[in-house]
C-alpha cells in the first residue's frame, strides 16, 4: 500500500492509461462536457465512479493500516473490522470495474501481467 502505484495521482494515471480520461488538468478545459462539449458515455461514467470508489477505499485502507500499526505499537487491542471492510470494498470495486472491460482486452491485460 505504500508503493508508488497506490499514490493518488499515480493510481489515477494507471486507470486513465486504460480508460478514456474525462478529467482535464487545464482549467479552461476542465469539465468541458458540462458546458456543452462531448458527454461521457454511461459506461465511462460508471467506470469513473467505480475508480473513485476504489480510490476512496484505498485511501481509507492506507489510513487504517497506519492506525492499526499505532495501536499495535501502543499495546492496545487491535481493531481490524474497518481494515477488512476497506480492503473488501477495494476488491469489490475492482471486480465491478473489471466486469466493464471487454473480454478480449481483459484477456490481453491478464496475459501481460502474467508475463511480467
């Protein structure tokens, strides 16, 4: 969880490398589609929401790990319910996100991951 790919900006870059990026860093183009530009497709909006849900739960999980480590160092009883909740929410969100990926692209991605 402390690796660079789990840092918020890098996490978003990984998703944007695969998906259509509907976020613009240029303030003149930010949310352009809201002003009458191209509107994201329904699938894009769902994928974007799922990505953000995974990211929110990932950040909560990172904070919870820090909290549990402090508990452990302080000799306190460990409260791990939230830790497992956030981890499961990340898994569930990624599962739903991957269900949106076309099967051929998902297969290619899995093969690429297996070769690394």
